[in-house]
C-alpha cells in the first residue's frame, strides 16, 4: 500500500506542533515575530506529510496545506502565551494553564500584522506543494 493518509495526518500534526513550538521559542527569545519561519513551517509539514504518507493524490496536498496553517497559527498562539508568561513573571505552563481560552481571538488579534497573511499564504503553498509525492498532479495538469 503506497498511499497512507492516516500516517500523513499523524506526521502533519506532529510536524505542525513541533514547528509551532520552535517558532514560539524563537519569537519569545528574540522578541520578534520572524515571518520567514512560517515558510519553514510549511516546508517541514509538507515533507513530513510526503515522507509518512507517500501520497499521490490531492488529499495529501490539502493535508500539508492545512497542517502548515495550523502550525503557523499555533506558533503565534504559543508565542503569545510566552509573552504573557514574561509579562506576568510566571512559568510558561502556569500562564498556559491560567489562560482564558475565550480570549484567544483577542490574543491572536493583538499579535496580528497584515504581513502575516503573506507569510501564512507562502507556508500554506509550501505545505500544499510538498505534501504529495513529487511529480503528482495536484492542480489542473501541473506537477508538484
């Protein structure tokens, strides 16, 4: 069996979480959100989906794209929690545990910049492009 969508989903989710943690750590340690990290998230997720799923259909491209976006959003959220923990001088997990998740939209909005859309878009494209096995048609005759 060549295509393995369940493994692609597990690998995509794992890569999204790992890359989000790395993104958050870099953002909090430098004090800057570096948009190009989103591109790395997309590439990492896409390759994870490709290697684990060995997929040859559009489903694998969409899986890569979706988890790339999730990784970017999660990275920003985790960075926001990191900034909150610094501001309140408490441990990261303490800040995460005491965070009112009803305020997630406010936190994400406070951290949002219009340029984020560009980097998120590039990350989604990278996840989409690298998700299926190379050479697979993912859009109207185009090869990935």
